[in-house]
C-alpha cells in the first residue's frame, strides 16, 4: 500500500504512485458499483461531515453517496447559512466540529488555502472539495480515472484544457496531476483568462483553439465561471463561444478518437455545443460523474485506513 | 557633569562610511568626542565595548503603535520596549490608528502617551487627509506646529489626483514632508500576493509588480508640478527603480524607503498560506528583492524601516485573503538587516546610512551620526551573535513576526537614548 497522506488537500503533495494506488482502487470500486456489490463495512462506524461553505449540488451529492456506499454515517452541513454569518471564524468552526469527533471532513470553501488552515486544527482526515481558485483534487482524480479507462493509459497523452484557466481550481489540479503522470498539456483560452506566470507551468499555451486542439487525445472543457467574471474578461458570451466554444468544426482538429470532458455544470452554447456534449461517441461527461463517486470512495477508504493506523497507538496507551 | 566613555569600540560611522576601532565620549547626554586615539577623561564611567560595534541608534520611520484604538495590539509602553530591545532609539509613528491622527488634538494625545510610557524618542506623523479618506487635506500647519514630522495616509493611496496635488502644493508652502504609498489602487484591488506563478499555483489574487511603478510615475509627475518634499514609504520592485533614479537626477525632492521584510524575504516564503508573511505591498520575486537590496547599497533607496505593524492572532488566523496584512519588526529590524551584511550585499556603514543617517536627514534631526554635538542615541551590538528567534519572547504585544523560529545573527548589547542606557546590562 503506497498512500501515505493523512488528508487529501490537493494534488500537489501526492506522489505519482499514490495517484496510481488511488486510481486502481477507484477502478475496482467503479466495477463493483456497476455490479451492485456493497462495501458497507469499509467506513462502518465512521462519521463523515460534509461542510460546504460554497454552493454545490453535484460534488456534495457525490461525496455523500460515496460515504454511504462505504457505510459511513454522513452528515451534511450547509455552512452558507450557519454560524459563519454570525461572525464565527473558520478556526472556531473547525474546533467546534472537531469536538464532535468526526472521522472524515469534506470541505469546500470560497477562499484558497482555507481547507489547509482547517486541516491544521482538526484530528480527522480532511478532504478538499474545492478551495477558492487553488485545488479541487477529487475532480482531477476522477478526470484521470475517466481518461485512463477511455484511453487505456494515463501517460504520454496530449491533453488540451480549454477556457477559463485563471479562475479554475479544476484546471490547477488537472495541470498538476496530468503533469506528474507525464502527459503533454496544452492550455487554450483568451489571454485574459490565463493565470499570471502561465509560461512557467510546463504547459504549452494557445490563444487559437484550432491550433491548440491539433491532434490532441483529450479535450477538457472548463466551465466559464460567470459568477467570478466581475472584471470584464471577455467582450461577450457569443464572441467567446465563437472563438473558444467547442463545436464539431473545432473538434475536427483533435484526433479522430479524442474524448470530450467537462467538469459540469455546463453552460451549453457558451463553452460547449449541446450536440457535442450529448455525443455518446465523443463525450465522457456522464462517465466522469460516475467515476466521481468511485474516486471519492477510494479516497475516503485510503484516508480512513491511515486514520485507523495512526489512531491505534493512542487507543492502546489510553 | 556626567561622562560616559565607550572604550575599545568598533565605530560604525554612516557619514564617513568607515568601520574601524575607536572610542567615544558622551558628556551630559551628547557626544563630546570621537576618535581612534581618544583616551578616557577623569571621573568618567567607562564602558568596555569589547571590540563590538557602536553605531548611531536606529531611526525607524513608519512604526504603527496601535494607540489610540487597538491598545491590545501594541501600546506606547510595549512598542517603546520593543524599540529599545531592537536598538531603535527613535520611532516615527504612523497615523493609521483608530481614529486616525488627523487633528492637533489627537496628535497631542499621542505625544502625551509617548512621553509617559516610551523610553525612546517618539516622533508622530499625521494624516495627510482627514480620516485618511483622500478627500480633504488635514490642518497641515497646525499639525506641524503641534509636532507632526511628516504627513501620510499610510497604505491608502490618495486616488483623487486633484486632492493630492493640492495637498502637495499646500505642504510645500510649509516645507512639510509628505510620505506616500505607491500602488495603483484599482489594479491592486483585492490582491493578496504578487502575481506570477506562485500566486497562480496557490490560487490567490495577485497584483502585477507594475502597479508600484504606475503609482510612482504619477507621483513623480505631481512632484514636478508642485515641487513638494516627498518620500515613498516602500519601493519593492526592480521596475520602479529607474523611475526613482531619474526623478532624483532631475533634482526633485524625492527619497525612498523599503521595509526590511522586502529586503530579506520573497513571495515563496508565503509557502502554504502563512499569513504572517502577508504584507502590504505583498512580498516580491527573488529578482525584485535582489534589485532592491542593491539599490539600498548604492544609496538609490535611502531608508530601511521595519514597517512595524502589530496584528493579533485573530486578525491573522484566517484564510489568507481575509487575513490582515503586516508584521511586527522593531526587534527584528537589525538582525534581519544584518542578513544582508552577512550575505556580503552591503557593509555596516552603508547599512546604518539607511537605518540611522538618512532617516535623520530626512526629518531634519541632528542625529544618526557619530559626531560631536549630537544627542548620544547609540547602540552597541554584536553583529555575529547567533540566535533562534522565539516570537513568544518579543517585547511587542503582538507576535506576528515572519521570523519565528528563524536562525538569525546580531544581538543588541546596549541601547542609549540621550546618553542614558535603556536596554542591556547596566
């Protein structure tokens, strides 16, 4: 077993073998999920708390389902309406929760680094479900699993990530993961949606989508983060779709067997043409959702194993 | 008549830019004689410096003492003790308190509190505009009469160029010193770090280092218009240096400072969202740091200060974007600055030119030098003594130092203000 992490805060601290370990386990969970084989014993007796300081339907549901399939007691806390509004600091919230002795804490927060901060203050395993513009590790892992299942490997692939890279934690985690696994990464988007220092990321950068998509194996579209577009990064949605929206014509430049991915939720007609998204020969978007549950099961399984191993000596001495 | 004779010293002279053995005589709180062959007069207290460095006390421009308003973060007593421990003999205080120091009445409060509690000299600055809101200038004349040594809105830029140009023009008529912060306000809005690869990897909002030069360019244009006497609190980027150099060469009355943290740390020190490294302006790239250190050594940047900004744990233990900016620095100013000396980037006389001599000149003080007829504000320090910083041992009420646990060199053996020892063994 080569997975040494206590938390899953990001892709950055993971070693490639840890990624492979996690994906292998997730792969078997995906098969078992399809066959309806239950694993209620894996997290039995453990408590999982989902703390979402930012709205999310699909990620929260995916974590909840993953926990329940493994037999954890799952509790959802919608944090937007709770004590944060009453002025409680994140640290105090963490300490309060910690006193309830959860085993797995799944956190989404609008500020980069907030999940790291929280993890320093609690005694349980923390899973980052997205922090600001920093990381969204389970999304990158589920993308990786989807790619590996579709392409039969997760190395030496040419992968294009297109759209709003600047505001995307999904893009950061994916760049990190796909880079660690030795793939060629191409970043495509208008320069206003590229993060600063992009030239030093070890990826090729394209402003022209046709050029960027040439002969790629994977086309990964990003959601245009409309709620974060407070500064006029693009002139209009229609010009954006014309230049950077994925349609059949642009997709022709990719390899004939290239797959199309999207982390959801999609803005049809803004970053992706509806017919491409629904094309069962090209789009793996539904598979991504399915792999999401399997990857989260694997992540919680591995973290719970490490948690139990770390706790044992304390219980003996107590 | 009290006489104190400092024997066997290594004299750091920031005027002659020399560093050598000698002795110094203090009579009634003033330096009476300095020299290599000086011998002790009769009836003098003799202090054997043991070959350690004797230098003019540090004059730290831009210290935040959180009185009035946030005395739990720092008081005149605690700041004064921190200064004494750090070899700072004069603190020049910022007006960004709550309320801001923008009337002669609040200024007098500061002076009275300082007089009561601080063992070091305290010279207050006042706000340039009322409540530091950038709309109306303060009573610069009255404030000057009440003892304000400079006028500044601190880290708030006066965005309204018309207001700023009038304030500069008015200040010029009184020969008042204006201190500005250069950061293009719209471009830097919401920024927590400097833009670049590190900011992008951490997903933190960044500001281009260019925002500093843009604001500096505006202010230089205004100086050409108004002829005011102007000091930039912090120049932290390489790109701003040529503009500063040109402005000086063109004879404008402009000087510049830099905080010691920007000379000794870079953006990567933020690492995993360490909020004690969140500063304003944010820490820069290593290239910028090296360029700015060179500018201090060359004399283009005139002053090093601590930019002492006390913050309590509650304001720092937050997600990085929400955390307060600033770090305490009075006690770490000297050992941090000595890192540059130990790295062979600057010699001690030039370091004290920036720590003592130039601040005194800027404020028109007869201090910051080892010369006769100068107040005996002195520090004796061992530049090599190693130690590991423990933030809980700081004199400041607030412990927000980025150097916690850092291995440093340089210990203050003694601090004298007007010839009276206020720190060290007596």
